[in-house]
């Protein structure tokens, strides 16, 4: 199976054009739960791919508005690349969405596209999830304020956190998608102080007077301060240690999720992410 069989063609890809602003991307990410959006520049020879803007960058760089400064340089592939090779590329480069470029922008292939191929049996994998799941699970407390939990995701460098109740039992899952859904861009001003040193200062040049304060516009991402329990998904899909990789892929596709807690009985023992399934394919 090749990338051409799994990718989303250019005609169906949601893109943003240069020049543009962060608001253009945030709208798509909130409405469609994308992890990132390709940026293109129209040319006489067709759309030219320039980069991707991800939901992580929007949260991490709230003061930047121009798309050209928010774009990430990610690897590209071609339509005739095998699905196994593009899976390896995604793992090696940590890329969830790989633009398909051959002279011009032809489309995009995502981690979800590869997982869909596994779920449909188009990319055969004979393995169980226990072999590829991680025993290290990012967690947070259900009563933690949402901004605190968001910082936890950022520091752990993962797009999810499993939520625990007062007894330390799993009661939900919070993801970057849940966070970006309730994110709001707020505008404001920041005082920078006097434009010049105070006229009585020993460092002031003779004849130079302070002319008042300057203000710079600021922009920030504002998150509700409510507890994680208000924003998490509490109907958690789980997978047993002996579930096949193909069955796990089917659960991810049917539930539109990127990770599934792995359980043994009623005990949380690990997490299987969609990129873990790619590792099984490329093994």
C-alpha cells in the first residue's frame, strides 16, 4: 500500500494561505479537532507548500500572530512512498501530518490515515498492544485547575493526561483537543515604563525629559480556571493488554481518539497511542 492510497488529496485538505493570522488556524482546530493545518502560498504553478501550524505552537506562542512565524518545518513525502516507509518517517521525525509534495502540494498523509489503514486490514500487523504500549502514563488529578493540567501536558510533551479521582483510580482523559476547544485569545496592553529616564535621574541626558509611559499590545491564550473534571472525557475507551493492534486501531478510528488507556482487569497498566501502532507497522 502506498501513500497515494491513504492520503487526503489536496482538494479535500483544509489549508490556510499566506499571509494569514493565528485566528485563521485556531478556527479550524477548534471546529474540526485537527492537530495541525498546512500553510500554502498560491502561485501561478499551483499551491506551494510552506509549512504546518500545530495546536501546540498556538498554545506555546500566544504573542505571535503571523502565520509565517508560527510555521513548523516538517518532512515531506511523495505519493508513491510505501505506507510502512511513511510510518517510519513519522516516528523518526515526530511528525503527525506529512505533506505530500512532488513539485507542488498534492495532499497530506496523517497518523490517523495510517491507523485507518491498519484498522481496515490494508496494512497487516500481527501483534498485540502490550508489545507496543508504554507503561509510563501521564496523569493529573480531577480537581486540578485546567491551566495547571495544560502546563503538565506541555512539560510532559504528550497530548493527553489520564485523570485520577480521590482514590487514584482513572475517571477520565483530558487531551490537547479538549483544551484547544475552550481556549480563547485575549487582547490587552502592557506598560513598558517611561520612554526616557526620569528627568531627575543622574543617568538622564541634559535636556531630555521623560515623555510618559508606552504601551505595547499583548495577546495571550486564556483557559477557564475550572477543574479538569469539567472538561475531560469521562466515558473512557480502554483496551486490554492482549487486544490486537488491528483491534486497537479500529477502536481509535471508531471513537475518533489518539490514545487508549491499557488495562488489566480494572487496573490501569499503560497507554497505547496511535504512534505506537505505527511502530508495530514499521517493525
